[in-house]
C-alpha cells in the first residue's frame, strides 16, 4: 500500500537518526516517570514510528486520491452554518477514529502525550495529501494545546508535583471535546481594516457591572471560523490619545468565546454569526469565514492588556505549522513533476533527461530537503523551549541544580526557535509557490488544465506567503531581531565575526570553511545595514570600536525613521540568513552522518553565488528610494 512516510527517504532520515528523539521523549515523558507513559526512549520512539507509519498510509490511501474531489466540492454556507462536502466528512470521521486530534494532548485529558514535533511531521504528510484538509485538522489539536498552554501561563492549571500529571485545568471541557473530535477552535485576529497592523484592531471587549465580559466587532479571513471555540483578540483599554500605549498593542486582551449559548428554553443559539464564507482561489476544503460578534459572552484569558503576549504563543507555533504545510505541498509538487518528466517523451527521450528540466528537478528536490531541514530544526527548538519552560512553571519541587538546567535549556532553545521561525515561514512559503509553479511549467499545457494536479497545487500554494504573517512581516521580524541583537550585545557580534573569520582559514573540513565564509558574508551584510541604518547618528561611530556603539545608537532612537534602510533590505537579508541557517544545519548533519555531505555541497554551490549577489544588492542599492520616500513624507507632512 502507498505510504507517505516509507516512500520518503529524507523524511525517514529524521525519523530514524537525524532528529534527537531521545531528548524530546525525555522532556515529554518527564524523564519517563509519568504514570501510564513510556518506560524509556526506545519504547517511546517505537510508538512514534508506528504513529508516523499509520498517518503516512492514511494520508496516501484515504486523502490524496480524493484531493481533486475535495477541491471541486469545497464547502459552502447554508442557513447560517458551514456545510462540508461528504468526502471531507468521511475523512474527518476517520481522523477521529484514529484519535489524531489528541495526539499531543496529555493522557489525563484524553490524548496520547506525543511530542508536538511528531504532530508537525504528520502535518507534512497530511498536507502532501491535501493541504486544505491539513489546515482544518490543525485547528483541532492545535487549539486544544493552545488552551492548555494559556491556562498554564495564567496559572489556572494545577499539577500533581509527585506524578507530574494535570489535576485540573480551566479549559478541560473544551480540550476533551476537541480530543473526541466533537468540536474545534480558531484564532480570530484579522479585521477589515487591521491585518498585519494589530495595533489597529477595533473589536472590543467590555465588562459589565457583574464582572462578565462581552466581545463585539467583526473578524475576517478566519480559517475554520465555523468552529465552536474562538480565541479572540479584542481591545479592552480605552486610549486617551493616539500616543497612549493603550491605543496600540498594549490595549489588547485575549478572550475565549463559545459560538453558542443556551437560551431560556434550553435551545442552542448562535452568539457568533457567520457573515460569509470566502470564495477563494485555492484551499477549497478549508472554510475561511467572516464573523460578527454582538456582545458575545467571553472569558478573559490572563490579564487585561496581555492579548498580544498570548497571541504570540499561537502565532509562533502556527508559523512553524505553516512551514510544514508548505513542505507537504512542495513535496507533492516535486513528485508530480518528477513522475511526469520521467514519462513524457520529447525529441527522442524523457524530458527529465533534457538539461533544463533536469536542472529544475534537481533544484526542486534540494529545496524540499532544505525546507524540511529548517522545519524540523525549528520544531525541535520550539518544543524543547516550551517544555523546559513548562517544567519550571509546573514543578515547584525542582532542586536548584535541576531548575538551573531547565532555565538554561529553555533560554537556549527559545533563542534558536525565535531565530529560525521567521526564516522557515518566509522560505517555505516562497519556495512552495516557486516549486508548484515549476511543476506546472514542467507539465506544459497539461499543467494548466484541471485534469492534472499542478494547477490545484499552485492555487493552494499562493496563499502561503500571505497567511499567518506575510513574507514581508517575517522578513521584518528577522531583520529587527538581527539588528536588535547587535545593538544589545555588540561584543557578541564581534566575537562571532572573529570566530567565523578564523574558521575560514583554520577549519580542517573544506566544507566547514565554506560555511564559515557564508557566515562572514552575512555578518558583513548586517554590519553594513547597521552602519547605514541610522544615517547621521552613525557618522561618528565608523572609527570607534563596535563595543561603544550601543550607548550612542540608543540615544533619541526612532525605529520608524532610523530602521528605514534596513527595512528596505529586510527580504534580501532574510534570504541571506536563511541560506546560512540551512548551510549550518546541513553541516551539523554531515559531521554526524557523512551521507549528508552531498546535500551540503549541493546547497553551497547554489548559496555561495546567491549570497554574494544579495550582499552586493544590500551594499549598493536603496539610497535613491530612501531619499524619495523621505521627500514624499516631508511633503505630506507639510501639506497637512
């Protein structure tokens, strides 16, 4: 039988030896002391493998053959409710039978207590089968885990310190209902006039004299918005003026809003209205909804003004999840193109043996493996960061040495996850579109007709650089984190630059030397952006040690003005940083497993000229446009 795990050599590499399952299993199973849990790492890994094989077969046999049908039938709005097509209903019945909604949920809440990383690897295979099905599946277990994590953050979850199991948690009923496959949730952020600019959100949360909360407003583009449970970002703090902090992100709070309530007759009635289901270019099996809240009863999560903090927890994991969705659709597109090119003959031979097509396929295959390397590494660090943090929060009996260990690990992995997540979301989304377009191109005219799958895959891929944070937002995050780290600790930047420079001549492995040269090029680009970022503020610093820059740069700092040059080049910097991160991952793998050296060599032969070009663009372009924008801004200000 077909299986999306066993037919994928690169994915199997991570399942069998390219991923530190021992570390993940240990922290997930509380050092294998949980009641009813796995006794050791080997037992845990055998279970994880069995789940992956089961999902691989399910995706290949019970979803992929029906992807075109799902796309064709879609979903629709009828009598105020979303109606899923019969094929989707059968698929989600099977997902419920397989208990996949509770995969990462603790056992005491009805789940399997599997690692979130395992869930993400499942996501790749499900997205390869049909990405819209995977998107809706993600708003089941993903929302259950979010509810549990929110409860822990706000202090409303209690754990037995001896057993390490949850005794009570605020949203138990919701979590268990989702695990049973009887409900799902969604995250409601975007509004008609507020997309990437969350500070412009106008949906409001109001409290009555009895302390009850109600949410009013409109949300749009909400994936799986026909669910029972809504995590809603709403404005609770009234601002005295545009410069009041309450007018921006600090005025936002997070709420849980149930879709239904019982009326006086005991009947279920909607308090969250479905205003529309969007007619989309792709993702036809996923409902994208408009929602209206009219004093809908709500439950405040955490404290007032903490909405942005809680949203970041959702978004970071969601962006990693989208990275795996992009990986799945890219894998599907590459395999379609490869199969078609091997069968389609032209000029006396299969087109896969024509040089340009062979080059396309080679590039696509490497890009898919590069996305997977970034995705798996980001998931690993994010999971370890969260689980070490949870151990600190939930285990008051930790000794001093154990507490210090968990603090160190949480900090280390959080920094790595923060670095990699925007790079993954940016790179995976942009590459998904590119790979799907190439798959269509390789199919020629056949790729453009609905009888063949490439046009559907391309339609599904086109939203990836838009939702869960646009590619431009990801690049701005990567740029600001990178620049901010230098300003915060210039000595560390100097140290890393010196180390990279030394490795370019001292490393014994020639591939390590080449990776070091890439790192040095990236650091040169960062330094150039920093020197150009603040304009006149920087002029007196060129001849001073970089360790003296922090004090000077942070005086009268205006990020909107002073970051302009770096913002202009944020995408170029992000592409450069991504090539470096992939090279570092492949280098680490090749040092443990020599068979991965070929991947590193293939990546470097592309990344080296690409990064040189990006550096040249960063160091030579942009001043004219910056000056034009400044003039336009000045003229606009004068006119007003």
